[in-house]
């Protein structure tokens, strides 16, 4: 599920939790989601789809996204 959550839509669901009006939270969450890099076979890659595996933020965003998607 985590790797299938759309990055932008997932981050935007944070605005819907208790009417958060803190733009800094959205900006920081977007930064984490859009700046995930990993290495494989001595090559570096930029993850452009889904959330970073193992990140506590990804769990929160995935839960928010599924809650509002339903």
C-alpha cells in the first residue's frame, strides 16, 4: 500500500485532519515524500512514486489517504 499512495494527494490529506492550518507541516511532509533516494546495485535512484518505506510519516500519510479516499 505505501508504495502506491500518490505523493501529492497523500500529503494533502494531512490538511483534512482536524482542519490543520499549519502550512509548515504540509511543506515538511512534501519534502520527505518528494526527496527519497535509495541505492541499488551501486546506482542511486530518486523515488518518484509512493512513500519511502520505513518512514513513520509514510504510515501516517497512508492512513490519512485511505481514510479520506474511502
